[in-house]
């Protein structure tokens, strides 16, 4: 091998390495920070299997939890008036069997209110083997897919073994939707393709461009389109319309009841939240200290609750910063939540003593983790609108969790 070949191979290897790290996740980090911090706040997300679990083709997987629609919804995208609950996976590697928001089936789109929390539940079934990153996702009209936290699931087996059986409203059991009536699909495609091919050949079998151009130039229409052509055209018209009528009648006979695809929207009611007024949080100042990967929030917190409260967690863009000094907060971190989304260090609070009923306290909250950088949230400094949003989880002395939004402008700093 000469030097050039070695060089070329090295470059190729490096490129492959770069490409493979890019496709390692599937793009959730590419969304602008404001889209991830100020739209959806997912929490209590649970998967029915553990991160890195191995399941088989046809096995089911349930994602469920809560999603909070941020009240300071970004102005540049539509309000979540039309949304659709889905799942983010690399392609149709799972099928979605069921999905619900606040127990309402989410076969159709719906609209939600900002500042409110909704329960979601998505039931998937493994279809294609591989190692897949599985997230809940909500598609918002004009904003695209906004994804929740994801875990890795390994699917083993053979894609050909995938079976999706359903029972129709008339009680008929369809053994496998994946292959249901595909014979008909092939047959009808073949029939129409044959007619199309015949019609094409009918015309192109004759001399084409130059001769016909000359006939057009001379205005010899009778030679361009002969009487036989016209007869053939008329015959085909009769055959095609006849075929359509016939196909329609045998379809109606075979499937007595057909329901059109539903274009309406589902309605999901808001579950009243009586905790809303219990605590108020005012952002006084917020900074992102770049070299330290720390977001510092200077907040004024008022406790209108009848029990003392403490700050347990700050969460934004699926990242979680837990106050490890508070057992309720530590217990609130569900087992199986992706580790890379949980800060290693505790949430820093300059005065972590309880905020008493009626008390207003000014606290400095530090959320430090390299994840700000890995998750590319540090690029919020390049946004023309440098603002942040997140949720603060408070716990009262009985362990009851009260969740409040926190938001404001954020300034970059380069020195502590
Ligand atoms: Cu992913």
C-alpha cells in the first residue's frame, strides 16, 4: 500500500466514524433549544421494558407518562391546536396498536391547552429486528415532531414472523393486517398496469416523432388519429367504466360495511389541577455559565400552601436535575429513566431549607451537567431569542409533588 492509499483509507474510516456518531441517535438533539425547552415537558415517563432490553418481534411495549404543554409556547410556531400523539422510532420498526391522551383514543388528532398536563399512553408492537431508540412523540402542526426521552430497545427475531391480527367491527378476524388482501392489491395493480401498457404500445408501435410532426405540420389529422384509433379509444372507455362498475359491485358484496377514514378530531378534556395556585415562581435572572455548563436561576418562590415545601427537581428538554438531599425527589426519579438525561451532580440550591407557608424566598438554583453541551442545549446562546423554560418540582413535607413552570430570559456568562 502506498502512502496515498493509506491516507485515503484513513480519511474514509474517519468519515465513517463521523457518520456513525451522527446517526447514533436519530436527530432529537438537532432541534433548537427553544423548541425543546419551551414546548413539551415530559415527565413520569415509563417504558414497560428496561433501557437496553431485548424483546422479540411481535412483543408489545408500552410508553406512558405525562406531558406538560408549556404556557410560554414559542411564538414562531403554531399553538398546539392540532397535535397528534405518536412514537419516535427509526422508521416503522414498531407498529402503534393503541394510543391515548387522558384515556381518549388518539387515532385522530386533537387540540390541547397550553399550561396544562395530559396523561399519555402508547402501545407498540415490535415489527422489525434491530436496535431502536424508542421515544414518545407529539407532532405539532407547523412545529413537527417534538420528542420525549428515549430508551434503547433491541428487537430480535425475523421480520417475516410479524403478525398483526385485528377483529373488525363486524366480528370478522383478520389474521394479519400486514398481508391482508394483498392478493387483491396485486391483482388490481396488474389489471390496470396491463391496460395502461396496452394503450401505450398501441400508440408507440407506430412511427413516432418526425413522421407525426410532419403530419401535424400538414394538418393531416385523419392520418394522425385513424378511425381504428377512435374505435379502440371508445372500446377502452367502455371496458374501463364497465370494469369500475364491476369492481365496485364485487367490493360492496365482499365488504358490506365500510367506514371511511375519519377526518374529525378527538376532544380531550383538561383534568383540573387544583395545585396551580399553591406556589408562585418568579424568574429574577437566569444565566448560562458556558465553561461550567451550568444554568443558574435566580428565582423568587412564594409558598401559598399550608405545608412547608422544598425544591426537588428542575427539568427541561428531558434533562433532569435532582436535589439529592431530598429523599422524595430521589424517589421521584423512576428506575429505567435514560441515564444520560439525568445530571450526575445534585441540583444546587443555595438555601435548601424549607420554604414555610406564606413565606417568599429568593433562591439560586444551579443545574450543572455536561448534558447541556451533549444535548446541544448550549446553542440557545445562538438563538435570537435567548430564553429558557422548564419545570420545578416542589415537595411538601408530606411528599406531595407540586409542579411549577419557570421561564425567562437567559444570559450567557463566561466567568463565574
Ligand atoms: Cu432517539
